[in-house]
């Protein structure tokens, strides 16, 4: 299973916008199973000038074993702490990539508790050293907190009914029990109607996952650091899988690339780039991926 790990999404587009050149430095903030990193390093030819970050132990172990990535600096941390540290060291990179969210192995490994399909513990931590788990949210959060979480992070229209049902059925033991409780809490048209191909617990699972890993908070706080970590002329690509994530990235790029004469960024994508039909045929996971890219403006460019 290890080697069919994770097909990198929007690979051609990542290479087009990063446009890696020989000798350039590379920061991969969510290196995962190294699919994008290996292709970027084929072009920069400088593994020793690359920094690969991930907060997941299995991803770090896998990256460390890859011959093509040998020589790269590999760091197990969340990207906000890692970015703070790199910024403190006054490091800068020509190329920065953040391919957000979970990897296929997260979803396929039942014991990590991310999946609705396979039964597993209520875990959902990307970094298993972290204290907060899905179990604590599902079994301990107040009903009002659950409603807020499901509504804000899951954009779940039945947040009240689902939260009430979760609280009434505590303690909830595992992902299948949670998925069943949610499915019974939503109206039948959601489970049997036109949208029924998507499991009725999908939005709730996503919301709980975002909360366990503080995914939106870390992204919001890290984006300004990524700007400082980019050399003038450097390129940054961010791929998101959730509308709330994409909104944060869009607003950030928009704010820093505005009409101001001293705007530090130039957007390379006006609209988010999405996967082609060709890619979707072999990687359905790419369906919700949205890529945005920008370049840091050189002072000389601004003057001309
Ligand atoms: C979509 S996968 C990246 C796949 C990678 N681009 C590849 O080609 O294999 C996202 C990865 O980012 C990691 N991740 C997500 N959020 C993170 C964060 N805040 N800090 C560090 N790693 C994170 C996850 O553990 C996961 O391995």
C-alpha cells in the first residue's frame, strides 16, 4: 500500500506556476508523500536546498526513506511553528508550496479515524502527538459548541439536529457509530434524495477534522509568514480542498496584491485553477482542489 500512497494533485499546474529552475530553493509546507517535491526537485536539482515539512509521523518516515529526496531538510512540525522558526532564522525560498488537508493514506488507514468508509477510533489527528482528538469533541463538547462547529466548519444545514443526536447518544465509540447517528439525524431526503451519493455525515466529519487539527486557524496565521519566507521574484502555490480554506487564501492573495503601488505580491491566477477531466479520471480526489498562485514582486519590477 505504501507505494500507491498519494497521487499529487494538479501536478502539471503546480510545476507551471512554481516554474522551478536549476539551483532554486524549495519549501514544501505539506510534503506528505513527496509526490510534488520529487518533481520539483527533478528541476531544481538541489535537494540540499529544499525544506520539507509535515506534521504526520508516517509521512515524515516515508519522506526520509525516499532516495530522490535525500539531502533535503525534513521537519516534523505543523507548518505554522515551522514557518515561525524558519522566519526567525531569516530563511527565504524561491519556491513555496502548500497542498493543504489530509493525504490519501490518512483516509485509507482506518486506525487514524478520518474515514466514514472504514471503521476506526474517533481520532482524526494529523499529528498523533497532539492532545485534542475527535473523541473529545464528539463526546465532551457542549451541544451549542457542536452546533457552531458543524455550522461554521461543515456549513452543515442540519447542525442542530446532528448535535442534539450526538449528545443524546453519548458515549459514541467509533467512526461508524458516529456516521450512523448523523445519518439518522438528517432528513430522509438527504440520505435517499439526489444528493445521497455523498454520505450524510461527510460535512460533519470534515468539520470535526478541521477543528481537531485547527486547519483554518493555522492557515490564516501562517500565510503572512509565507510571504516573508519568499525571496523577491519567488513563487508560491497554495492548493485547498475546502471552500473556507480557499476563501482565506483568496483574501490573502487579494489583499497583498491589490492596487497599492507597494503591493508585495502579483497574482498569477485570477481565478482558482481546478483539475482537468483527464486528471479527474485517474484521481477523483482532485475534484475539490483549487489552486492559487502568486509571485513576490522584485523592487526593480515595481520601479519599471
Ligand atoms: C494533501 S497532502 C500533501 C501531499 C503531497 N503534496 C504529496 O505530493 O504527496 C497534505 C499533507 O499535509 C500535512 N499537513 C496538513 N496540514 C498541515 C499543517 N498545518 N502542518 C504540517 N503539515 C500539515 C498532512 O499531514 C498531509 O501529509
